[in-house]
C-alpha cells in the first residue's frame, strides 16, 4: 500500500472537520429536543476514511487451486486383545503429536468438523492391513491436467493419497516423485479442468511485501492468512539447499505444502516449516522459494526424480581468520577440506586447501551457495571453477558427476586413526603437544592447552595435523618453518589442516600466539 506524503495531514483535516460538524449536529439536536422537533438524519456526518486493501480478490482467484492432502499407509495390524477400543488409537504410529492431533478432532468425523472420525481408527476395520491415516497437509495445482505440489514430508510415509478440493470433492492421487533434499513432492489426479496457479519470479520479492497463505491447518480445510515477507535467504539447517523465505502470515500444522501468494495471485513460496516453541504459529514461518520449487517440480514431473550435478568435494566456510591466513581480501567462497578420490573435482585437479570463489564466472559467497549452484547443473555439465591457490586465482574445468544418494561418502580407511607414540613434543606458541604418527604422515595432537587459541578453535587430542598453509607437516620442524614463513610474509595467521574421524577441516591459528 503506497501512502502519499500528505495523506496523513489530509485525513487529519477531514477528521477535524468531522468533529466540528458533529459538535454542530449535537448542538442542533439539543435545540430540536427542546422544541420537540426531530433532527434531520439526512444531514448526518460521514467520514471518508482511507480503505485498507482487501485480499478478497486474490483469495477468490487462487482458492480453487489449493487442496488438502490426506495420506494413508499400510500399517501392520496388532493382535486383538478383546478390549472395546472405540477410538482405535492403539494402532496409530508412535508419534505423540499425531496422536494428540487426532484425539483433538476425534468427535467430528461424520459431522464434517474434522478430517477423521473415531470409526476410521477402529482396529477392527483395519485388521487386514488396510491403509490407515498417517498424515495430512496441503497442496496446490500447477497444471490444468491435475499435477499438484506438496511437501515431501507430507507424503514420504504414505502409500495412498487423497486430494480434497476447495469445493469438497475427494480425488485419488498418484505419487509422481519426491525430492527429500528440498522437501518437495508432486502428485497427480485424473482430469483436465483444474484451476491452477503459476510460480512467481521470486527475485522481485522484497522484504515487507504483502503475502497470503492458503492451506489446511489442523485439518480445518481451506484457511487463509495474510502477512508480509519478513526475511529472505534463511538457513535453518533443514538441508544442503536452505534458502528460505520467512513470512509472518499465520502458518500451522497442516499448512505444510500449501502455497504463499503475492497480490498478483502467483506462488512466491511453499510452506514447509515453522518456528514454534508452543506448537502453534508465533509469526515465523519458512517457505521454499518459487525459483527452487519451479526447477525441482519440472524435473519431478518429467523424470520422477531430480538429478543434480556433483563436484565431489567437502567444503567449509571461509572465516576472517582463514581468509587472513590465505591472503584473501574477503571471507567469501568455500574452502575445500577434502576432495573425494572418485569425485570429478579431484580428477580436475581441485585439492584440499583450495578456496572456490567462482563457478562459470559467478561469485560464490558461501558453501551453501556453492552447493546450490552446483546442484542446479545437470550431471555431465562442464563448468569452469575458479579457486584461490598459493596466493592467486586459478581456473579448472570440471565435468560434473551425478550427486550420489548419500551426501556423505563414508570411508573405511583407518590410516589416520593412529595411536600416539610415547615421545611427545610441545608447540608452545600454538598451545599444542604432538607426536609423530605411526605411519609418519602428520602429527597427532596428544594435549591442548585449555587457554590457547587452538582450544578456542576446537582442536582436540586425537586430531591429526596434516598440513600448514598447504605444506605437509610430519615433524615439529615442519611446523616451526611454516610459522616462520608466514610471519615473514606478513601473515597474521596460519591455516592448519586437521583430520578427525576420516574427515578433514581447516583451522586458522594466529602466528606466534599461544
């Protein structure tokens, strides 16, 4: 809503005029009562207050495209103990929140006030392994021929799916595909006359824009809430591609998979998570952006799954200390902690200690952004990866692989799990006590000064120091030389590579400071 600079003063003047007019009418009314003449109602004062924008037109347009999603699964029946279990809650999945939800709504099944009634949960009706309700959420049509979008976590444990339209029709749906990494799923119902909605260009969304969420909270059916975009680019630790839109429209359990619209009736995001200490809405909800959803949904409709590009490297953030130790001007980029042996990155020459700063000329701000950028490419795509190495930029060409089903490739190599020999040496400047490893590669940390920078940065006994500033470290002399070289180069910190439990990471430690 745009407010003209003088609209407040103009409104104030109108209100003052109205008050003055009311005073006149009041005076006339007293006089009229004294003479027995009734006041003329046609002259009553009307205040022309500015109207608040209504969402009714948007809601009327988009509501037919929004549906409720009911999910059932085949659950192994339990033995009948002969008890008169009218509620049948003993056969529900062992989920306290799910049990509490259905108990709250158990008396409304046949009256239409809730989604499921007590008769549907009676184990005597399901003793033959018939599908049972396990979840419900929301969704919306994206095509006239019946494709619709919801959350993966709504349908992930289901085997039978029912879609309830805005006018109450129940339609059987088929699962087309899911993508757990972005928590998206696509269902399909038969037909070709469905009202559907389009995805918006979410790059134009601004913090403070009005939005409308439509969904199925607590199984109540089509419910509309409104609010604004509160923040963008939220990382809530839900997955490798976190880039959520935060909104303050009320979103509750059951809204999952439902759309959030702009005032043009386009989907800017898909409700997927809430922050809720109490279990209800506290005005903090998170949406999968339309740009992410559009690409994933297209792949699911076409292939039933999403194939993503794979670089084959483990990465970590570039802190200001790490940037200083490497001579970088900023803490942007993604530091390679290790390159997997079978990965395309290692084949192309990317090594541990490289900082990936660009992909195909586009800047990489963080590890999360790098994951999203690489994941957006198709497997087999050739990309130019720019890395910061030995104080300068280098570009390598990488033919991306296919992202494995597991994000982390486990290693059975125990070569870094070394028992410490008896003799230990002290690196006083670093606050570390170390010994040579049994295979002669690296130094095993045996003790850490609790008041040292090493302790503050999480180095622990058992860690193996393998390199400093990309130079291999096998003796304490190697450490001393690396520290001296860094000081001569004007560096305030050194970059130490640590191996722990078959994983690599980098730690920046100040030069000559214990």
